[in-house]
C-alpha cells in the first residue's frame, strides 16, 4: 500500500512536469516544420523583395531547410537566382549556425519522446490505480503551463529582443547566430518579426490545448461515474 502511494505521487509529478514539455515541444515542432507558415510570413513581411529571391525559390529553400531540420538532408548547399544572378543562398557562417540549430532540434525530439514515454506510463498507471489523481495531475500540469505561458507573455511584452538574445546565449556555445541582416539571407528570410509571430502562435496553441486538458479533467473529477 505504501509503495502504491509513492508510485501514485511519482506518476502525479511526472505528468505535472512533463506533459507541458510534451505538448509544447510537439506544437513547436509542428509550426517549425510547417512550410505554409513560413510562406505566409514571407508574404506578410515582403521577404521576396528583401532577399531579391522569387517566391518560388523561397519555397524551394524553405523545403530544403525543413528537410534539413528533419535530418532528411545532409547539407544546406542551395543555389538560386538572387537579383537575377545564380548564387549560393547561405554563407559558411549561416551553414555552421544551422548545424547547431539542427542539433538543438534533434535534442528536442529526444527530450519530447522520452517525456512522452514517461507520461504515457504514468497516465496508464493512474488510470489503473487512481483516476482522481490522474485528473488532478492533468489540472496541475495545466497550472504549470499557465505560469509558463504568463512568463513568456510578459517577456514578449517587455522586450522580446532581449530575451530572444538570452535564449541564444543559453542554447548556443558560439556567436554564429549573430548574423548580418544586410548580407545574410537566413536572417533576411527569418527576421525578428517571424520569431515573434511563431512564438505567439505556439504559445496560443499550447494554451488552448492545456485549457482543453484542464476543462476535461475538471469535468472528469465532477463526474458521478468516476471510480477511484
């Protein structure tokens, strides 16, 4: 009985802390690998005029970058007409930075997948042992998510550029991410406004999913058919 209580508490803690990680990283992956999201942003910010690359070639570049992040491409050697002249799209510094970005993505997949397995085991265990604790753990995960979203929202409102810089300083061990918007196509394609928009989209979707989880959990707790 004592061991059961300890395992229930452990499962509760796993769901509380790791479910938000699973949901957030999954949503981030969806948006980051969504070609149409990029194309909409290019149109919104007139990226074709900024880069002097046609819309068709921007799409070609984006598909290659997405495949690279999925580890379906080994390199980012891409040539397209830029201002009417066939040129290599990305310079050496940009390619080296994207190697770091790819590693970050791959590590994100690993963290997400491990967290997903642990959450799955914890959920199955609580379904068998205590549905009440399962619903409570999901509500607790929602509370953690809301605090996280509130923190991100405040950072975006206060100074997105400042915290975006801190993010790079934390997750990258070099300064290759410091690109020149006058010459580097990567930063021209993905200006600060792009990252603000994708952050807002990810956070909004994440919040909607967790609100749904909390709502269903509250309904489950109040259900007369609940067996614990």
